[in-house]
């Protein structure tokens, strides 16, 4: 790059030229902006440029000296600054980017290295990451802040200087993985008197989009029953056919765009299904299912049934849609009158039906769980 400078000398003073022009290799460059003291001209190392300076007068263009112009030779080895690179990835305004990523831009001819800047403001003054001598067209960045918008730009450098900065692009990093999930019910060390159970937990952050539920026979959670497809608004899991006189452990964790979060508390509960015999000395004349009491109830009620002769007895509870919610009895019984307690503290209020089947006999009764 060569700078040509000129002035109009009038009675020993440098007077601004109203209209000026420059002739470089037979091409005139005109300027109409008042005082002109120079213009950058492009040439190659070792090339000779011819230039002449003149002024516009009423009689026409008057060229200084009338000597056909002056010459200047560009010094050998002089280079031009490179053009600005183009940003490639991540794309502008990209979201959900990892906390460690690689920024890429286009290669620029004759560039010897690149200067890359990254910051959390567009003026590149806040949390500035400055890399003045990058030899490649990519730069890996680690340990970025989560859920943060970053601004970045690049310029190319060679012996002739630095290019203009590229356009400024932004990207936003991913949020943190979810925090531990709070369990609601059943409570820790609870004793459950039915073979089905409703597990409840809190949703946590609104950014959670899935839950992972585990149920096992030991606190190490080996050979666990696992469900990883519970939706963001599905904070309830119903498990049927739990084994009587067994102890269980359960836990939950959440997932968002950043991945799975840690498990929180692991809770324990045990299954103990009581069936009391009211009277098995007097002969029951027929199979019976009595109305539960109290009814309506909260949180527990008693159901009584009579067995005429030894047989398998199945007693189940259904919600108002006909969906089975728990099995209260599924065992062989001798003749007699029996009672069983139904603890519904983990169930929502509403209308339920209980149905008994034994030796060809079946009956259905309605009960109401109130808040």
C-alpha cells in the first residue's frame, strides 16, 4: 500500500484544493471532498506507479508542473492486508451449544494467522477471550458458562497488516443439567397395605423434559425396574402387583437438553397386606361382598366379604374410567367372613369401584374417596 500526498502552494501557504484528481497508471481518480492530502493506491511489489496532481479551473484542468507526472516505485516485498474471513460455525444466533465447542471460519488467501475474540458483550469488553495468533481456521473453547450468550469475531493477519474484523456472530450455551428431584409419596419407610402403589414426585424446573424412574429390591438399585420415558408433565408412576412382605427402594431423576441430572433421595417402603378373619367358625351360607365402611372415606376404609367354601379370592379396585388401580386380595381362602383395609392416601379423590371374584361368584360395589 502506497500513500500519495499533495498540496496547492499559494504564496507559501498550503491551500485546500476544491476539486482534485489523481492519475495512477493513466487512470484518473477524482476527489470532491475539500482538503485532500493523500489517497491509498494499490500496486504490486516492485511495480512503478505514475501519478500527477492538478486542479480544476475555469479554463480547464491544470496539471502541476506539466511534466507528464511523477513516478513512485512500490518497495519490493510490500504486502497488502488480507480480506476479512467469513464465520462458519456455530451458525449465527445458534442456541443450546455445548460448554466446550470449536469455532470455525473461512480460510483467507495470503493470511499468515488469525486473531479471534470471544466475549459476552458485543463491544468485546466483558469476559473477553482474546487469541491474537491462531494458526488454523478453527479454535476450540472449553469451560464456557452455561446458559450464556457469547459474541465472537475473527480477522486475518499477514505482513501487510490486519484485515477488518469479520461480522459479529452470537451463540448461546446450553442450560445446566437438572437438579435433584424431590420425592413426594410414598414417604420414606412407609408400610403399604396394597399390592399397587402410586409414586409421586415434583416436576422441578420447567426445562425438564423427561423423567427416569427406578424401583428395586435393594438400596444399590441392582436389577431395577426402570422407566425412562416419563414425559415432562408426568410426575406420577403407578406400579401394580407388588409382592407382599417385600421391601422396595425407589428414586427419580430428570432430563433436559443438557442431559440427565443426578438422582436425589432414594426412598424405601415395604408391602404388608393384611387380611383379617372376622369369623371362620360359623358357616357362611353364601358368597358375599359387603359395602365398605366408612363411605365416603379418607384416607382408609374397610371392605368385608364372605367365603362359602375354600377357593381363590380376587378383590380389585378400579377408578371411574374402569382402569384397575390396585389388587387388594389374590389368594386362596378357607370358608369364613373376612375384612381387608384399603388405604387410599396415595390416590386422588373421586369415585372408585371394588370387584370380587370367587368360585364363579362376582360382585361390584361403589365407594367415594373424599379430600
